[in-house]
C-alpha cells in the first residue's frame, strides 16, 4: 500500500525580535490547537545583525487541508509577526499551481503536484 500524502503547509514567519520564544510558543500552540503536526522546523537567528528579526521556517501537516487554511487565518489575527511566505500543498486539490505569494502576505498557494511535497 503506497504512503498517503497529507496536506502540507510550508511557512516562513518573521518573529518579534523582543520575545522570540513567546512568538514561537504562540505559533506552536496555535498549530497544535488547530490539529497540525510538525514535519520540519528551522529557526534563523539574528545573531550577526542586531537590527534584523528572527525567522521561523516550518513545514506542518494536517489530516485535512481546511485545517491549514484555518491556521493561516489565525496567524492573521495573532502576535506581532510577518508572514514572509506560505505555501499549501493539497494532494487532493485539482487547483492549478499559482505564482508564489508576495512577501509579508497571507496569500498561500495551492499546489497539487505530487513531486513538490517535502517528505520526512
């Protein structure tokens, strides 16, 4: 039986530099309450450039793509952060691929191409 691919969200968030732990805690708690599971996490610190802010890169999965969209809506009303990029890959969607969203927006892209999904 072939492995079933879950809907996936690839997300990059620029966090509030004054409380990076608090911002990450809010994002992770919101993801957990929404029913998402972490697949991959990466944190880029601003250790060499004091004026820059930390960036969290996350790949999250859900049993249903609607949960990913709900999470993105929750991010819009959340803590001080900027969405640098959001890409939703829904294997069940038949929507054509669209151009990547503009930086600092919550306008994710739907992809149905099986070759574009990240795997653990």
